[in-house]
């Protein structure tokens, strides 16, 4: 300004304001708009989103086998109990009706469950009859075409940001469809029963109409009831009979993801007596039908296996290839009991370099989701807390003595602060009143007058 540029301050102000506005606009575009629109914008150039067949009210034999060929992550889970990997099944839908090729639920009116301030508290009747343990975890569903929530064990409290939940028979919870399409984030306090521990109380008998529904069968190949009797020969209790069928299916049949080259009239009979290999749907369907032929109520459950733990993020990654189905049978005196007749896949490849790269890619995606897409006040608090916890772990013993000395010095200064302040004020007043200081001020003022 002294060099004769009167507009310099105004132009500097405009430049600073323009830079600030540009940085702000770029930041909003990069960290707010782009993360929320890029996925939708580029989706038309890529493959369509996967459709989670089998996690609604019906599943046709073969659909889950198609889904298992896809490695897309569909869910991430994190335990709040520092357990790391949770070796559990993520239960989705329970299907009761079977027509020979398809499991489904007959049309029924769902019960609406209100969400009060983001929390749903449920009454759990299982706790009084089973031994087990509590689980606390957070689940994050990808934006997939499914409105079903997945749980480990039985949920007691659900924290979720939706106006209401829909509850249908079999312990299935769903959200309004528009919420499922955008992805879901919910936390659960639940109970994981030990189904084979001693039962402390006898469960109430299964209702007559519901029991008949769980025993209903279509027209079957006459060899199927005969096979059930052969598998359970010599077994007296329902538990022994169910275990025998489970064991025979695991031992005498093979696992494969190869689908049928062409449809067959009776896929279940073809699996049991001709092909004798298949994937989880065929094993679960076979066991449920075999149980019903000997009078044990049963249903097929669809969901996911445990998944894979990503040590870089602390999240458990559940992929579409982890899709699974199993059986729940009603055992008198014990209640619903889980059976999994599917044998292990012996052809599965061991984790290699590709799986490590997929974990790295998943970790990058999780960081982006956590600290860009979902960055909010809670994330800011979590970041500050994490930085504080991390910094507190680093200690330098060699500086402890110096730190103690500075602390003692600080206490001494604080104790003598009033006296030292008063002395400093007296010293400043004496300096300002001295003749030499007065002459210096007079000379400086005279030089400024001459300059003007």
C-alpha cells in the first residue's frame, strides 16, 4: 500500500475470498456430492446390482447356487465385544411351504413394529429356556435389492434409522423397500442360544394349525418316505432321527455348485437318487422333506455363512458367495433346533494372493465409506478419540524427569504469579517514565513529520 497500490487490499481480499469459495466448492463436490452420486452414475456402465434371490418370501431350487458364484460383498459386521471373527450364521428368511420346486411363505399380513427414537426393544422368550451368550454387533448392508435384516441368534434390541419394521412369521424382520435399496446400518444386542445345552424348561407345544403347515408336503416320489425310514432305522427320539438324516446327507452326498444343464420334473428326487450332489438348497430341502415324512415339523432358512474377517478394518466381510440355507426343526421339549446337512466344499481353493488383494480393496472401500460418505459428528468424535487413545500409548521414559521438572517449575510460577505480575507492572511503568524513553518517542515523532 505504501508503494502506491491503493487497490491492493481490495484485490487481495477478492483473491482470498475466491480461493476460499473454490476450495469449499471442490471439497463439497469431492466429499459430499461425488461419493453419493458416482456409484449411481457409473452403474449404467457396469454390471447390474445383484439381486438377493431367496431372501424374500420365496426361493426356487437353484437360485442360491447362482448367487454363490458372485463374490460381491453384501454385508459387513463388526463385534462390539472385541471378539474379532464371529463364527455364526446370519439368519434371514424362514420358509415353510414347499411345492416340489420352490419354498415360499403363503401370503400373510405382516406385523408392523414401531421404531421409537431409533430403537426397537423385543421380548425374547428363548432366554428362559436356553443357555447361551449375548452378542453385540453392528451390521452394514450394502445397497442390494433386499429388504431383509440378517441376525445372529435372536435379536433383543435393534438400533436402526427407519420409521418401522415389518415382522413376519419365523422371526423375520424387514424394512420398507425404499430403505433396503439404499443400504442399511443397524446395531443389535442379541442372544445366541446353545441349542445343544441342557434345556432348563420345557417349551410350549407347537400350535395345531402351525404344526400342520410345517408338516405339509406335495406329492412326493414314493422312494423319499422309504429313504427317510431307512436313514432313521433304530432311532427312537426325534433328536436322534434328525441327527441321523443330517449325518447321512453329509456322508453319502457330495457338494457342487454346478447347476443342472436342463430342468428336471422332480429336482428333489433327482438329487437324492440320481445325481447325489448339489449345493446347500438341495441338502436343506431334502432334510426338511425327509423330516416331515416322519412327522417332525421343519422349515428351510436362508441367510449367510460367517464370512471372512478383515484384520485391516476389524470388519467381517460377508459376500454373496457366502449365501447358505439350512434347516430348523421343531423338537418337542426343546423347541426350534438348527441342523445343517450340507457337507463342506472340498474343491474350494485355499486363500491366495487374489483374496489378499480383495481384502485390501475392501479395506479401502470401508475407509471411503466411513470417513467420506458417512462422515458426520459421530465420526469426528470417534476420530478424535482414536487419536487420543493412540497418542496415549506412546511414552518416552527418557523425558519423564524433564517433564517432572517442568511441572514443578509451573507450580512454582503459579504460586508466585501475583507478586511477579506486580513487579512486572512497576518495571514497565518505570521504563516508560524514564527520560531516555521520552526522548526516543520525541525523535520518532519528529522523523515521521519530516517524512510526511
